[in-house]
């Protein structure tokens, strides 16, 4: 493994551990909205089509835009 791969793995592990300690254990899990699940699908599709950068980045951007729109809609409620 290269040093950059080791760095990324360590950061992911630290973020995961932080989420375990910071997460609220008393709250019920919230379901994804339809818009958030579509955004998640676009982001996963961007990962799958990673070989073609134009398609991959376009799907990433579309997923991020949809997730921001979903967060804005949820903040209004």
C-alpha cells in the first residue's frame, strides 16, 4: 500500500469511530426521503461509472445537487 492509501484508510477509520461516539443512541433511525435515495443512487452510479470521467463526475454533481435540494426542503419543514 502506498502512503496515501494508508492515510485514506486511517481517516476513514477515525471518521467511523467518531460517528459511533457522537451519534445519538436514543433517537429513532430516520428513513431516507425519495429525493435523498435518488441522490444516493446517482452517487453510487458515479462510482460505478468511474472509468469515464465525464459521466462519473456528472452523476456525482447531480447527486450532490439533489442532496442539497433535499436538505433545503427538509430544513423548511
